[in-house]
C-alpha cells in the first residue's frame, strides 16, 4: 500500500478518513509492506504483505484461499491465465484509453486477469488500486507484481466491493472484469463504483448473462440458493441488469453486446466452468457508465 493511496481511504466502520498510524516495514520504493492505518475514531486496519486488510474471507464464488493457497501454483496458473485474459479484457482496456485517466480502481480483481494486462498499458504515473474481497489472492497479486512487473506501482486492498473503503470522488476511472462474482451484492458494488468516481468519471466493466430457462441457469440457481444467495436475477437477464444500473446514480450508461457464444455440446462441465453450458447460449456485454 503506497502512502499516496492512504489519504483516499475511509474507515469502513465510521467513514472518517484514514491515515498511517505506524509503519513496521517498507519496500525499496517506499511502499508500506507492514503497518497500521487508522481513523480518528480509533478503528485500525492492518497492512500486511503489502495489502491493506479490511477483509479476510473469500467470496462463495471464489474460494481463493483454498484454490490458490500455494504461491507456486498461483504462478503456474498465471502464466496461462494472463495471456488468455488479454483477449477477454481488451474491450475494457479500449474504453479505458478513450478518456483521461490519472487514477484507476480495479474492483473484484481476483487473480488479476484485468489488472496485470492493464498495468502494461497505463502510464507508470497513473495511480492504480486493486481491490478484492480475498486477502489470500491479494497477497499473491502483490508479490507477483513485485517479482514480474519491474517495480510497477499499484496499491492492493482486500475489501468488500459492496463497501469500498475509499472516499467519494477518489478515482477518475473504475474498472472490473468478473464483477458478477459478487452475486447478490453486485447491485451495491455498482452503486459504490458510482460513489468513488469523480464527476464525469467512467466505470467500465464486462458482464455475461444466460437464458433463464436454460439448464445452465437452473444449475446456477440451485447452487446460489444453496449458498444462501437470493436476489440474483440481474445475473441472468439483461432487463434486470439495466434496472440495476438505472438505480446506481450514473448520469448515462451504454450497454453493448460484444460476443454471443454457444457452449461446446461435448464439453464436460465437471472439468471446467459452468458457462457457456454445453449447447446453450451465453451473451457477453460491456458497460460504460458515466458519473
């Protein structure tokens, strides 16, 4: 966590501005690797392994502390994932380049398919902040950046995107790839993205939906209900998805279909992702929303 990022933060408990309380370790570039940030109300949050830790749990959809527990495995998978993700995130990066950008917040970073491709494109002076619920994956991301990206600066936070620990108007752009993994919290996450953007700032992200009478949707619904998730209709139908954006506080937004794919009828869903389900359609969207 860089000290230039700390003044943008706010306490998730009382919403007062945070500041550096103590520093135990710094990197060669002056980054806070271990320490404490706190608010005037006495609420304190650890910085550990370069990550400001506001949360420590995993999302039900992304159990990173289990699936990527070992850093060595994470690195092996990154060698495949980051080049593969480059094609998928290209529409977001194209929209990002279309407007002035001096600060970017990447929410629901996961293992960095968007983040690491974005860092290759942005000016090195751009303030970049990565946010994911999982402290485990963020610690891996922080280490991987330092080892593989030649000192490129970025600040890492583990936090709930439904309660972003940054002050309103902190960023010129917010981006996300895979925000649907928030499940029933996604509507709150979209609203929070609007809050932390400056006036005229842009939120660019991708989303996918499937036919709600499909077998893939039936299996997903059963899984989500088992996890205790109830309000997820926007994940499966564009009309509900647009209604969520209407309530989020953006001045305007544009939704475009970038791809429609049909799952390979011979694919074994037990050995890979659920969507696109064999023989069924999945529609991928890109959204650009202006604050």
